[in-house]
C-alpha cells in the first residue's frame, strides 16, 4: 500500500486520539484494534504520559505501510465514534454528562446566580458542540461575568 498521508491528516488523527481516550487501558485496546503492534504498546513506560506515548507512536506510524493502515483505521473508527465511553464509570460521571442540552432558561438562571455574587465572580460554561445564538447574544457582552467555552474539532474557542 503506497498511501501518502499528509502531515495535517496525521495531526488530526493524533489530536482525536489524544482527546477521545482518557485511560491508558482504553487507548491501548483501541490501538491494538487498529493494528498497532503489541510490542510497541507494551513498551509504554509507566512514567510516560499519554501525550509522550502518542508523540512517539505517531512519529513512527507514517513510516511503514502497516503504520499508515493503522492510521487510516484509527481515523475511520474515530469518525464513527458517537460517544465517549472512556469518560463513563468515573465517580463523577453524572457531572460529565447531562441528559439534555442546557436551555436558555438554564443559562439565564446561571447568569442571575453569577451576577448576584461578588464583583469578582465569574461563571464558566463548557459545551462540546455550540451554544445557540440567542444564548450568546443574551449572556455575552461588555463586562459579562460568563465565559462560554466551546470544544471544536481540534481547538478550544471562547465567547465573552
């Protein structure tokens, strides 16, 4: 297989792996399913961070046909991902996920709680997708006490 993968493509797959897996065991299992050699995965030093390990791995993968095939499988599997099961099962997993999207009244209520506190109090809301334009218009503005964080494909954005 003579597939040429651009550095941008490899970086997107790297970034998705880094953000999709929080636990070493889950990441190791995923990488095995994608065709990464057991010998490489077993060489993951206990003192080595996930980022350091992925840096080492992604430097090697584009060099061989087998590695490029693994990168393509990783990309395909990550694109099909519709949940983050790696975040389930933690003590505070109820806090990591909500049953439904926060509505405008929820944001209004949060805004009122923040503005009723001391002058130096700020509220932070985090979203995996986006906030509605109404929420941004109503709660954003000059000297707002709310900071909206939006997790995009490969970077964080914020609205104030």
